[in-house]
C-alpha cells in the first residue's frame, strides 16, 4: 500500500492500468476511501486507462491533520498529485459526493490540467448546518447505523481494521476543523461555472436525495458543455450500480 509524501502530507495512493490516458478518482467524505473505487469501477476503467486513486486528507490511510479540509486546500492536495503522477499532462477527473466537489474546485482552478470532468452525486453546498446537526454527538456505532446496509455489513464483519476506519470518520468530525471549514465555504458562483469550457458528465441516481437533485438541475443549467446520465441507484452509486456507472464514464471519456 504505497504511501507518499505529497506536499508534506503522508498520502495513501494506488494505481491501476499500465498505460492509456490518465484518470484520477476522488472519493467521498468520512466513510469514503480508495476502497470505494478499488472494489467497484476502477478495475473496469483501468482496462483502457491508467487510473490513480488516493485517500483524501484524514481519510483511509492518509494522514489526519488538524486543518486543511476546505475545498481549495483539498484541491491543492489533488493538484500536487496530478502534477507528480500526470507528468504535466492533463487528466480526466471523476469525483463522488464531496470528492466531486473537490474535483470541480480543482477543475475550475486548473482547467489546463483537466481533459474531462465526471461529477457523481455532488451536493451543493457541500455541507449544511442541518447535516452537521444530524450527526453531531454520535459515536462510531451510531454512524455505522446511518450507513447503507451493504456498508454496515462491511464494517460490522470487517474486523478491527474496519472499525478503526469508522472511528477515523468520527475523529474527523471531532478533532479537526473539517466541519467549520466546509460550513465557511462559499458556494460556487454561476458565472464561474459558466466559464468552465471542458466537457462535464453528471451521474445522478434515481433514488438520490433532494440536495443532489437540486444540484443536478443547477449544474445542467449553468455548465456550458454538460450531459446527464441517470442511473438506477442511490447516492452510493459505486456500490449500487458499478457496471452501469463504469460504462457511462467510459463512454464519456472515449467520446
């Protein structure tokens, strides 16, 4: 399990595929990790592409720091990885949920390093006070109960390591400035989104929540080169429908 120093941050990353265009996958918040991709769509995408996955700051096996969880800080971590592993060439970005918003922030800040962008179930704004209040004060067991059934099973049967990963999510909420930083984030301006000229694919599920559908409709209206793929799935699309999701992303990247 390679761990690299990325701008002073000990970062866990994995690559699949020996050749082909570069694709970087960015996972979601708290219970997301490299495993979200490695055991779902990454092997399928890697048949024709070189795929890079990494654990976000404070997630999985990447170092947890007291701060640095705002979108621009997280996008800067991504920037360092792309410059190091992309050889200076632009890459395609695929992000899920929080990871999709990080990928969008990176793409707006560094369009010269992006060929195409895939946004999977992104919510805007990224975090609301209502969402924070719903999980504040919970312990690891309570957070597991909030997971979808398949993920509950993985944590409850995965032994000590799986439990530790769950506790890392709680520690992010309790011991870092993640919540304060994300609550302080300004929403993306429509003018900034309209100025982004790279092709964008939106992947949203038929069983997704209201925040996701509002974001989906907004992005469809303001992004200039955008298309939508609706997939029969919940917010956890990588688990619910990995083959349809990988097929949709593959077609988009090949277009």
